[in-house]
C-alpha cells in the first residue's frame, strides 16, 4: 500500500507510465525489486505534522504516509 509514485504506478497498472504493452498488466511484487524476506519497518520519521516517511527492509523508503492515509488503510 506504499503511496510513492513508483508503487502506485505498478499497483494501478498504467501501461503508458510503465512502458509495458497495453495488453500486459505487470505482476505486483514488493518494490523496488523481488524481495523474498519478510518485510519490516526499520525506521520512521515525521514529515511536518501530517505524515510519516518509513524506511523498509527492502531498501524502499520514498513513500510519505499521511496520517489520514494510514487511517484509511488500517483494518477495522
């Protein structure tokens, strides 16, 4: 559920942004690569008073998670 531009493009399957043939939808994996180990948050830092930036164990940390977005994706 990473909100960064790269992950959103893959998740939403926009072939024009991915340079993939229109009939092929890319397989969604943990980005930025095929990371086989369990994913873990290594660190987090506040972004202003509205979000967190999280460093993940797959070396991916470009997404900014607003507190509103975190509430929306949180299971009940």
